[in-house]
């Protein structure tokens, strides 16, 4: 994984807007109505080629496949693994329970998201999907050279957060069973030459849903377990080949029950990945840059603070982006900061509230802001 030098590197969190024709095919696949798999594969391949080209044209340094083939960053596992034929259950996040009228509008976008429970043994049933994603990104960066490329993969913890356990005797057993299988995907991504981003919203967002009933002390024990399982899944992969994304949920909403980053960051830093990506611009967490006054970032780690909010159609001014980058650089060192986004622009295929064209304008502002910050930092 490259680090910033004289120039502050830019990246994002993984998912990017999908073209309309691919969205329709993703929907059809989710509903079980897709008959022409070759058409889907061709559309996904073309979308990845185009999305890499667009990232390069925008000036982003570290690019991804935009998660173009996936219906969602975590729930895609249900299509690739056995054992997910149980009833679908949706856990409401507790900050939404207090506002039923707002929550009904907010959750309507998720009607396409299927979340079947785990009701059987977990093995691979379609590892070929992983290989197709790898081939598509390899082909795209061959045509459009970039500084570095990464691919995202769901952590055991976030899969368990979205897809309930109805089979294993304990949550710990479920997590380790997921880790045993998902480590194949993790290795394949790294062996293909890409940086692996592990998506771990469970480490923060889990406090507001699956584990809302727990005390802070007990939730920290959950985070410890999830980090332990993640480290087990990554034990054969060098830390510098991986990055971790921490998140409280990529949605507009009150978020007033979000756990402060200061309450979990010590545990998150125990995870093997060498880079930690996290939201740092939305109105609930933008103030948390202050935590790095007191938390010593290990020498072997870097941070990827989000300097763009991914839930609104405001386009951040490049000077504001630069201010945010410089603030973090002043606390941990500019070589330990990569400029990123709060979360993805297509976390689930049809759930983003940000217009696709505006998303790209925001990313241009990210690149320009990083340029301004690099000049000021010298």
C-alpha cells in the first residue's frame, strides 16, 4: 500500500454509482429474475472498465472496481456462499425508531436489499464471482494505468450484522465459520496484486442495531471479538496489503446514538490492516479529528479520513477539503494521511441519495482539495 509523500494521495471508500443498465440487471438478479448471466457479466465488465477510467480522469490516485457487480457491500456474500436460505430479517437502527415517519422514508430505499439468515453450513458455492471481479479490475487497469488499485470485501462481522445467525450455536462460532471461508476471498484479492479493503461497519454501526441492548463495556467486548476474528482471517496477509473501513452507517439520519470513535479506536487499532478509513465529514463525526490529539497513531499505520460527506448533494469546496486534510496532517503527519470519503456512493445498489453526476463533482473537489493541501504542507 502506497503512502502519501510530497503529494497527499486520494482515494474513496469503494462503491461508486452504477450505470442504469447494470442497476436493472442487479435488481433482476436480486429478485431471481435474471436469466441471461452472460449479459450481466458483460455489463459488469464494461462498467468496471468505465468506472476505472472515470476515476483516473478525475485524478484519484488509489482506485477500485466501484463494487459494480455487487448488490451491496456486505449482502453480496449470500450469493456466493452456501447456508443463507433463512428468513430475511431487518434490524432497525435505534436512532430511527424514535422517528417513525422519517424512518419509513429513509428505509424505503432498502426494499431491494435481501438479508436472508444463515440456516446451514457455510462453504463456497460461487467463488467464480470473486475471480470475475478480479479479472475485470485487472483488465480495466491494464487499459487505464493508475497509481494503485484496491478491492473491497466484507468482514465476518459485517456479514453477521446483516445476515442473522440461525444455525451456529453461538455468535462466535458463526463469526469464525465466516472467517474460514472469507479468507479465501481476501487472499485471492491480495494475490492478484490489489490492496484489500475490509469493510467493518460492525465495529461502530453494530452498537446501534445488533448490539443496541449492550452496555458500552459489553459492546467493547464484542468489538474485541470481531477484531480477533478479523485478525485470524487475515493472519496470512501482510498488514501493508490491507486497509480497514470503519463506519456508523452510510445514511442520512439523526445518528444521535452513534458510539464516539474515542470509545473504540484503541480496539480498532489492534486490527491487522495498516490503514484505517473512517467518516470524518458528516455532521455527527466531523468534530472527532480531536481524538488524534490524545491517540498515538502507531508508526506502521496510516489513516484515511473521509473529507467528503457521502449522504448529501452539497459539493464541498476544495478549500474546505484542504482544511480537513491539513488538520489531520498536523496531528499525525502528512505522510500518514490519505484523503478519502466518508463512505461509498453506491453502498447498496439503489440506496444512494447523492446524484451520480454530483458524486463525481464531489470527487473532483476531493482531488483539488488534496492538491491545495499538498502545496500548503510543502
